[in-house]
C-alpha cells in the first residue's frame, strides 16, 4: 500500500493495522513496506491520531538520510494480544538498534529479516 508522504491520517494508520493484523513496518517517507533491518521504536504505543501526527512531523522535517535509517510507522500485537502502534526507525546495524532501543527505553527491537524479537531487558 503506497501512502503519500506528509499526508498521514489516523484513518491511514487504522487501514494499515486492519490490513496487517499480525503487524507491519512501513517507511514514513515512501509508504513502502520495510522487510530488512532492525526496527527500533521511539514511542511506547500511540493512538492512530498521535501516530499520524508524529509521522507527518518526521516527514516534514526529516534530517536523517535514508542510507542511515528509514523512519517508520509500525504495528504489532503485544503479549496480551493488544495491537500496538509505534513510530521509530529501521537500521541495518543490530548494535546501533540495540543502543538506540535502550536510549528510548524499549523492551526489545525487532529483526525484520528473521522475524525475531530481540529482548533488551536485563542488559
């Protein structure tokens, strides 16, 4: 699903979640699915409205070159089955992802290529 940049709405976020009940990671600037790298959340679960606002702010003021990371919006089910929506980024480097995950007080990062959660608890 292609999303126009700088035009995120809560309805588009909900549409992505409905179309991907097991989870999704989409590049905020291109609207394309991201399938490789390590996903790092920067927030701790957002409403669709808040996620759209943050995505638009990132799209408008994006300063990080895509060679370093892709700004993303993602959704997944937590251990209780609740659907979580988050804004973050994907990087090719696991060590960088783990470092930033800790900076943003995340419990885990996600290896998109392997489909695996990497816990940051206890480190």
